[in-house]
C-alpha cells in the first residue's frame, strides 16, 4: 500500500521524468576535447584527485620521444640539425624569458600586441598555456620544497619532480585565482584554453617549409618529414628535459649563495642548457628581476636577449637586480 501511494503521488505531481541532458553535437565534442579548461566533473573535483602517475596522461610525452625514432627513416642533414638547434634556442627563450620572467614574475613590461605574440610563441614550446604555466610556477614559489610543492624532489623524488607530476590529472586545471593579472586578457585565456594551437602551427610550419625546401632548394638535402622529426620531435624532447631539469636538478645539484629556505641551487652547466635559468638560487632570492645571472661571469643568455628586445623598443622597464643582492656575504655549500 505504501508503494502504491508513493507511485501515485509521483505520477500526480505533474513533474516529467528526469531525462539525461542531450548529447553535445560533434563540433561541441571536438571543442571540449581540445579545450584545456573542460572538465566535465569540474576543475575543483579534479584538484581533489589523488596525486599519482597516470599512463593516459603520459601518452603525449611517449609520442614525442617515439617520434625521435623517425630519424631512422628520414636521416639527417645539416639543415635539419640547424633548424632543430635554432628552434631549441628560440623556444627555450620563449619558456625562460617569456613564460617565466614575463608572465610568471612580470619582470619587465611590453605592449598588449607583443604580449599576445609572446604567448603564441610560448605555445610552440609545447608546455601548455601561459596562464597554467604561470599559476603552477607561482604556487611553486609560495611552497618551494615543502609538502605542497607539486614538483619538489626532496618530498616526492627526483623522477616525480622531473616529469611524474605532469602526468597527474590533479595538476592539469589552471588555477585562475593565481593569475588574475593575466586572466583579464581574453586573448590570453583563449590561448591558454586551446594550447594545442602551438604544436599544430609548429608541425604545419615545419612540414610546409621542408616540402618547399625539397622542391626549390634540393641542395640543402632536407624534406618535409625530416624537418618534422628534427624540428618538432627531437628539438622538443631536448627542450622538454632542459626545462624540467630546473625542477629536478636545480633543487638537488649545485651551490647555494643565499639562504632562501629551500633547496634551490646555482649551476653553470644548467644555466648554459636553459639560457640562464640555472642560476636558480639567485632567482629564488630575488624572483622578480629580469636578470638571473647576478654577476658578470654568470652567463644569462635570456637576459641578453631581453636587453636586445629592449633596445628595439619591444619591451621596457626591465627590473634590475637589487643592490642588496651584492651585499650578502657569498656562502656556497655543496
């Protein structure tokens, strides 16, 4: 009798049975697939997931590395090697001089159009969008080498700090609360959401350039797929590990000049590989300076390039190293 009453009440309520929402169309599903801000369960729920290595998230990194094997079929040429080297330097600067020193730390100023071009160039490094990159890095500075640091080798191990943290879903949503100064620009939010624009443009540029060179400059000995293998896969893999080394090696190997309360280190070798980011202990002491090699012998190629852009009028107001940095007694520990 109780069941009958309940059924009748439900029937007479005039409420239609709950139906699942309509399935999105093909175009909407495609947009959701490439939208880095699309999380069906909500970004906050994703951030609550356990921190773990996920093979599904590692697939893009595996594809990049496996793509390097294409050299077996394409071979090499001095042209392809030169393209790979130039793209390494240009995109490493996009990470160090633009993503890091500009978007993360606002170490200098530029115009809004140049800011957009900078962000687009940064996407070609295939290290996600500028707002995501900045939010993660600002969090790192707030929690450097404590239990909340998402890539601290001291707490979570060397391999996790180098690459493992990038495969954990909880680290994928962009924390827009940390980058409100950047999120006010809709064009930056767009590029951050659709960060696949960078890899697609880079791949198309290399394939098209290689095809043109093969047709009109055969003496250079290259072709479309050879440029893709060297310029897209090999160059990007070296770029990826060079950047990740700042999270892993720069917090385990090198010397410490300043007592920063964390394990940030200075390394000449890493500074060469990363165009100046190896002076990591300097950076953690004064993180908003445009220059990270504080002394003349500390090579900082990213800073030299920024000085060049400043001479051209593309950037300005480069933040100098504070005088206090040179008043601290030098103290190096292994």
